[in-house]
C-alpha cells in the first residue's frame, strides 16, 4: 500500500499530449458526417426501386464511391469513439470495460471493412 | 454560530428522480439514444451495400426484406435517428464555439432539433415514395 494520493503519483510525469484527441476526432468526424450524410441519404432516396444493374453502376461510379468511402470511414470512426464514451460512462468494472471496448472496436472494424470492400468491388469491376 | 435557515428546503444531493423532466434533457438523452441506434443501424447499410456487390438475387432478397412492414419500420426509424442525430450534432457543434447557452436559445435549439427531424424525415420518405411512383 502506498500513502501517496493518486494525484501525487502522476504529478510531474508530464502530459501525454493526447488529452483532447478523442474530443477532436469526434468533432472532426461529426463535421465531415454532415455533408456526407446528406449526400448519401439523397442519392439513395433518388434511386429507390432502381434495378440491380443500374444501382450497381450508380454506386460504382467514381464520385458516389468516393462519397460512400469517406462516409463509411468517417462514421465508423465517429461511432467507435462515441460508443467508447458510452461504455466508459456505464460500465464501471475495469475488465468488463476493456472487453466491451474490444468488442465494439471489432464490430466497427468488421462493419467498416465489409462496407468498404462492397463499395470498392462495385467500383473496380462488378 | 447563528443558525441560518434556507428559504426553501432543497435536497442536498439531487438525484435523477428529483429533476423535473425538461425538453432539453430529453433532447440530450435522444442524442445518445440515436447515436446508439445509428451504431447498430450501420448493419443495415452494410447489408445493403454487400447485397448490391453480391448480385441480383441477393439484392432482390435484401430489397424484399426491407420492403416488409418491419423492414420499413426499421428504415423509417433509421432515417429519423440519422436526421435527429445530425441536427442534434449541429447543435453540439454550435455550443462548441461557445455560443448558444442562453436559456431561450437552448430552448429554441431543442425545438428546432425535434421538429426539424420530424419534418425532414417525412420529407425524405415522401420523396422516396414519389420516386418509387406510389404508396406500394
Ligand atoms: C450526420 C452528422 C453527425 C453529426 C453532426 C454528429 C455529431 C455528433 C456529436 C457532436 C457527438 C458528441 C456528443 C457529445 O459529446 O455528447 C456525437 C456522438 C455520437 N455519434 Fe454522432 N454525428 C453524426 C452522425 C453519426 C452517425 C452516422 C453515427 C453512427 C453511425 C453516429 C454515432 C454517434 C454515437 C454512437 C455517439 C455517442 C453518443 C454519446 O456519447 O452520447 N453519429 N455525434
């Protein structure tokens, strides 16, 4: 057992310079998500009921692929950061917290890369 | 020491149950709730993108799933969650610049988020049905 307070133990070790990183990336991706979301929502709505060949060609066209690509990267990053905050808020047990964050990160990576793969496949040749 | 009596007996340590529910509180909860909905809603988007990339048969299958009543309800919820979270997020970004904390402004922002998200959702779905050519 140590008599030193938690503050005393870390004082003087210096900043990791990472204090605002989470906040910064959450905001950066939030800003990016606004135009990307609007673009994706309207491009999907205007193609409701389109047959498969036309839809594949549309999603695979360069501008749409780029927009989808950026939307997927930005929103998966954003939602991963957001879910980490939520986990930290509600799960107190240290071990469970780490497991939950791990599971969430795996989910984001699987969803992100599967979506990206689908979009790139459409773009690079059916 | 003279005993000072507080004009009103106030709870010393407020708990969640003691606060009166306000719209701004609800909007704060809604931002987190829609964030969680969107988190899981990405499964729908991924499923749909993969279906287009896989081929006509799987695309038709996923489209049929999305066309059921349950599917449409999920997509309607996803649309609302997305638009509500977007407007709520813009509200957060405005606050981040250090403005908009006056009680009146906060109230206006909350109502704008709520009404705006409903109006936008209805607008997007009407547009969708119009593109589709009817209420089928
Ligand atoms: C469309 C534009 C979007 C904007 C402007 C936006 C904005 C924000 C902001 C500012 C926060 C932080 C809130 C806070 O600090 O309390 C946040 C949290 C979050 N966002 Fe977004 N977001 C957007 C889209 C999305 C999307 C597409 C997803 C999921 C795929 C998402 C998932 C989340 C999650 C899970 C959180 C954490 C919620 C919380 O901590 O309460 N957001 N968003």
